[in-house]
C-alpha cells in the first residue's frame, strides 16, 4: 500500500514529503456513498530515521454525518471536503477548545450539500474558505461506530487509540519541521482499494 499511495500522489502531481518523520497525511474517501459510517481511511505515510517508508492506516470518515447533512450549519449546505492536496493548511491546535487535534489554518475547498436528505451529494457548488474542517477523533475512548454529530465536514478518526498514535506522530513532525501540516484527500480506486 505504501508504494500505491506514493504512486497515487505522484500521478496527481502532488507533493510527496520525504524528510525523516515529515508526514504525508492522506485520506482515502470510500467509493461507497452510504452515509454515517467510518468507511474511509486516514493514512500516515513517512520515512523513519533509517530512510524506510512507514505507514499507519486508520478507519476514519472524510464525510459529514447524517445529522449535519439533514441540519446544515451553513445555509448554503453542509461542507464536504473536495478531493485534492492542501499544502500547509493544518496546525496542531484545540478542536472546539477541547483537545489537541489538527486544525484548519488556511483555506480549503468544500462541496456544499444542500439537499438536507441525509445522503451525500457531491454535485453541489464549491466554496473555498475557513470552515473549521479539522482532523480529529470521535469518542474519547474506544471505537465509534456511527459518525452522527462527530463530523460536520471534518476528517474524523474512529478509534481513540489510533488518534493518539496520529497525534504522537504529529508531535514528532512538529518538533522537526514546525507546526505546519499538509493534507491530501484521494478517492478510492481499484489501485487504492479499501476492501483489503
């Protein structure tokens, strides 16, 4: 999977970070359009201090939960992060003033789902700006089964222990390269299958 992720990044013309413990944070959005499930994946790809590639893959969502799909915070519709690479867009900070996570620090592009029917609609208009599209966890302990209110557009890791591992890697990256992180969101393809 490491090689497939690198090939996918390069195939899109995206940057691949190669310094030791410099994180490539890569979301893969499932081709399944079933809402409210943690059926996507957050991948942390980096080289260790020997130059060997390391990969951690966590169950996550890159989509909002059905609660916010039916009850948009924004009158233009619920935010669904558009696939792409967002360079230097995140930093470690407080998510909703509660706990440390990766928080949005520069504009991103979202697709506005205005249908309010609880299903994901990727045909809405694009909107670029500061929307609080953070990368955080769901429940404080254990694994969360349903997204519900945990995402109104954020990228959310389902398991609390996975999130702790993620933040420990972010701490290492931050100590070496400063409090700036990039995020890439890809769509599931046969080469990047989430079924395995």
